[in-house]
């Protein structure tokens, strides 16, 4: 299978993005990319990992694409999304594990990932926030789990948004990876808020001048207190009710 990460790019009426293939076993395959209306937007040969695949994307803020690869009469499918973010547009970058997912590491390495519970109130509050803020999911999980992670988000009622994961060629240290991704987004718009549970999340957000919120529910996914404190230039909460209170009292939340 060939897997592409989701993409966040600057909004343009006529925009092009460039993809690079990674799976050497599929080189010299026929490749087609379809938009959400099943129109072919790219058709050609998957050559190698240095030959770019350039496609024009919809005049939409968030658009989805299907990748179809054919080799030796076998057909493979993959999917990716593109978010076009406007300059100064407001957005939230949200971690997955222990932030919205009450992750059990023995489950998320398999298809049992779909059995993971969500952190209490996370989907409802994030869905409410999505009325005003673009939602971007940023995770330390590797790209091979993209499909299952997206399906888990859908099944648990989370708002739509691009999912950006690590691939094997990116440095393993989470703070380096996440700082790089957050910088790419912050270069488009400075109006961002970051939510996560690890110091690496907070480092990435603060390094790029985002408002940072650290949630402490690594073991207690059911906590419902709305307390928060401000320490070391970021907010610290016990639960998503605390995040909701930070937005209401300090930032902004839709009525």
C-alpha cells in the first residue's frame, strides 16, 4: 500500500500540491488520483521516490482524494485530504493519544485500535469548537495507521480535519517532528491554538507562538473537572471541560 499524509496548504483559488511516493514495491505501477466526485485529476506512472506527483486541487477549504494503484492486475487504494488554510484563519492543532483517545498501546498497534475509548467530552467540545476553528489532527503515530485513526475519529463523532502522522523518514523525536509540522501551519496563519498531553506537544506549539493547552488525562479519561492554571506560558487542564473553560474565559468559543 502507498500512503500519503494529509496536507495543510495556503488557500489559493488555483492551487497545486506535490506528492512523493514512498513504497518502492509499487514503483512502475499505474497511478490515478480521483477527487470526491470521482473525477480523474491525475493519471500516470508511479516512477520513484524522487519524481513528484503534481495535482491541482479543488477550490474548497477541505477536500478528499482517492488514490488507485494498479500493478500486475492487482489494485490498491489509499486516501488523503487537503486543507486549504487562509492567511490569519483560526485553527486548532490537536494531538490524538491521551488527548482525545484514551489510548492503550497494546490496542493501537492493531486493528483493535477502533476499540479505543475516547477521552470524556473530547468529541463534543471539539465539534463545538469546529464551528469557528479549523481542526488539524497531529499525531506521533506512524502513517501506516492513518486509515484506522481516521475511521476511529469518524466513528467517535470528531469533526473533520486533516490528519498528519510521522513517517519512517522523519526524525523519531516527537518535539522535532511536531515543531516542523506546526511551523508549516503557523507560516500560513499565526492564529492557532495547540492541544496535547506531552511536553513535546507544548514545545512544538510554543516554539511557533501558538496558544498551548496541556491536558493531563493520561490515565483518567473520565475526569470532568473544569479547573485550569497558567504556568510556563501555557494552560494546564485536567479534562476537556477545563479546555472548554479556557476557551470561554480566555480565548473564544462559539455560543
